[in-house]
């Protein structure tokens, strides 16, 4: 009998972790009011550098669902898949697989700064499932598995840090705490599943006070806030203990007083520590706050913007998350004419590739001598462009080429000072 009960709990915990991850709004991230990123359906990333007026789309050639995107600066970004993580160092134009995690289900990604970050999820081997945390101190050059003093098997689905050294990792069954920047984690003396609630996210306000969003594993379509004031030993419903029908899909906990929640059907806001809630007239699946008033949000396939904390909003794009059809992918390699041409001193070089490829773009003088290697890296399928500045060169005729294992093309351009 015990064997069957354990098996049921293991299977249930895995399904519950996947449901909680699907409910969380991880498909949108804005670093500031102008720079942001969205995970589109069909394995694509859309990047904006001008406040969602224009978008650069990149196709990630993987069959594994993309789960979360974030940027630590306008150049350095991270993309989480189920068993791997991608990294960009050029603002999202090129994404390279940083690391793979065999036999892992990855649910959460968090960076304190450019160098120090964490991945959380659920590991599996011949003995069963267990929660796992990986940490990097060198911007993903290496990932080390952190030590958890106790272990449950539902998976780590969120992180929150109050400073560079002290933070919590939110598991479906418990909370882990670190005081040494994530080198080791101590499980708090609480087992949530026995109370018929399962955490889905939250925030560490200080050493003693945390707020969690949670859902009911049995009644899936109910969400609630819980809080502790003694460092996680005792928990109670937060504020007026309101239940949120259909569960909590995303939350922004600015402080103990100001909180925004969305269920996917309704959006709620409190400014008095959850004693009362305002129901806002906007349906949001997920959102990304820049300040307490300025935020972007996803509603179905549309991108919305607010400047007053979702009391009002405007439509930015009605199909930003739509599925990418195969017809939108290039079918051939192409190197395009630079623009402008003639130029002084900067010009844009663009090209298309039908699949992820290692490419080189080389600049030559008028007699075919190589001057500079402009690019040498793996690029994802799609159209790419970048700007070169030639203020170090004299006026004249130059050539640039695109090279892969299967393709070569060369174009002429004129620098006119």
C-alpha cells in the first residue's frame, strides 16, 4: 500500500509542477520602458529596443518548449527550456545553447546580477524525483548543483532574494532559504502539501516576512495569498484571505502593501496589504512591471501597455504572440545589399539563413585582401542584421562576404567620406 501511495504522490507532484509552471507568466520580460522580449508561439523570440514600436524576431530551432526569458542588461539575456538554457550577449540577435541538464525538468530562472544566477527544477534518476537548484557565479560559464539539506520531489518553481546573499527558493511542497548567496539551502520546517495548498510564486520582503501566491492541488481553479512573519515557520492567509477564482497566473509584489495579480480573466490590485482589492478592467495572462505604474502585459495574442498601474491601457500589437508559420522562415541563404550605400561611416548588413548555421562575414578591400572578420558565430534560422562602423577606413570600394559550409556570397559597398 505504501508503495502505491508514494508512486501516486510522485506522479502527482510532477504533474502539479508542470501545471504551476504553465500557469506562471514567464513569456514576457521588459528591462525598462524601451527594451523588452516576448516568447512567441512556435519557438520564436521577439525583441524590441524602442518601446515595442519595432521588433526583431529570432527563431530558436528546438522542439522543446521555451519556458522563461529574462535580461540582466540590454546585451545579456537568458532563455530557459525544459532541459537547457540559452544565452545571448548581443541583445537577443544571436542565442547559443549555454548548458544542457540531462534528466531534468527546469521550471525557474533567476539572476541577481550579470554574473550570479540560479536555475531551479526537478531532477530524476533511477531512484525517483528530487528538487534541484543550479547556480552560476560566472555568467553561465559553469553551473554547479547547490546543496539542499532536505529534499522534496515537486521541483523549485521560483526564487526571490532580498539582497545578494539572502533569498528563498519556492518549492511546491516547501521553502528553501539561503544566507550564503545560494551555495547551500536549508529547508524551512513547513510541508505545504499537508495543508492542501501548493506555492506557485512569491517574494521575500525581509528576513522574517515573505508573501506567497498559492493554488489548491485538489481544486485547481482557486488561488490565494499566504504570508509569514517569523521566517517561514508559521503561515496564514494574507490580508482579507480572498480566494481568486481560476487561480493566480502572474503576480507583481512590489512591497507588503502594493500587489497586482492576474487570473487570466481578471486583474486585481491592492494598496493596503490585501485588506481590499480593486478589480481592474483588463484581462491579462502575464505582465512585466517597470515601475509601480508602467507595465507591459500579454492578453491572448495581444501586447498591452499601461502608464497608471492597469487602471487604463492601450493596445500595442494585436498578434505579437501568434504562431510562427513555416512560411515565415527563409528557405534559402541570402546576403542582402548593405544600406545605405554609399555610406559614411555606418551601414547595415543583413542576411537570411534557413537553419541554425555557423557563419562568417568578412570585409575586404578593393583588391580582395581581408581587412576584418565582422562576424563569426552560430546564428538561428531567420533574417539577421547588424550595423558596422568604418570610420577607421579611407573612402573607397570595399567588399563583404557571407560564408557557411554550404554557401558563399559577396557584395560590393562604397565608403564615401
